[in-house]
């Protein structure tokens, strides 16, 4: 018995198709391949283009009152709810000038149904100022979102144990004293200075200094009256970029 065997050689050729739609629409095309024997092979190519769509969990954040010299942070979640990747950019209104707000990242890519966060940092520079900044989160061909950030700059706060000292009746020749406690109620150092008359009948043993964060110091208030009469004097306390609490 004789058997004839035929051997066939099979080879493959890969063809790459690139799909770059310019509009959100359905696309249909045909690709034809002509063989040497005259046979024509046709391949149907279909594609669906969609716009990316971003969302923010909040359109406004308030970082509250922040002491100058400190920073406050917040995180805002955002996501891509479309079936296509979204290349996003973050732009601050008014340009990239030096500002008290910093928001990152400024650009990136979110895959379909992926989420990320915006990191917002508030670093106030001048006491008593209110800052508000708006930024735009956008993706090419998709939607634009706005995020507004705001915060108020405050200074360190000083609490005095008393604002009034009454020495009552004092015998001539005596120099009584009372203790005044100063408490720094903030998380940054506090610089203070009392403006007193060097020739006044009331004096402070310590009229200036720096109080460490969340600390208490003290000074003595002296009465140096010599004449039999009533004395009254106001001494002003200055605080560098701060306020006095009652």
C-alpha cells in the first residue's frame, strides 16, 4: 500500500489598525485584501468613540482659619466615569503666580472608571486676610469642572490672666507687685512687647519676649507711686501678627 502525503506550509501576516476618532460617534469601515489568485478578502472594522467624563466629589472646600506660618491640607476625590481614558489638566485662575494655595497633581491620566485625589495645601502669608482661589479641572474633548478653595489667615493668639490690676490703698514708700500670666494659645511662637512709660508709676519687670507654642510665661506688674493720690495708667501690649484673647 502506497500513501502520498502532502505537506502545506502555513504563514501569517499581521496587520495593525489604528483608530483615532476626532468626534464622538460610531465609525464603520471595510478593509480589503487582494490575493495573488484574484481572491478578495474583506474585513469589517467598527469603532465607537466616546468623550471622557470627569466628576468631583465637592466643588468648594473651606480650610477655615489657619495661623500664619502653618499650613492646612485637604483632599478632594475625582474620577473618570467614562469607558475611555481621560487626560486631565488642572489650571489655576489668574495663572501660576505665587499664591497661598497649592494643588497637585496639575496633570495626569485616569483610566476608565478610575479615581484619584487632588491634594490642596493652604499656606497663608498675611494675618487677617481671606483668600479664595478657583481652579479648572478639564479633559480634552470632555467636560470642565471648577473647584473653589478658600481660607482665612490668622495670627497667634495671646491670653492674659487679667486685664485690670487694682492695688488698692498702698502705704507711702511701699512697692507692691502682682503677677501677670501670658499664655500662647497657638501652635507657633508668639512675639510680644508692652509699651510702657519709663517714667510711669506702673512698670513691668519683663516688657518683651517670645513665648513658645502652647506655653505660658509671666511678668510682674510693679506699683511705684510716691505721692498720696490716685494713679491710673494704661499699658499697651503689641503682638506680632497676632491678637489678644479675653
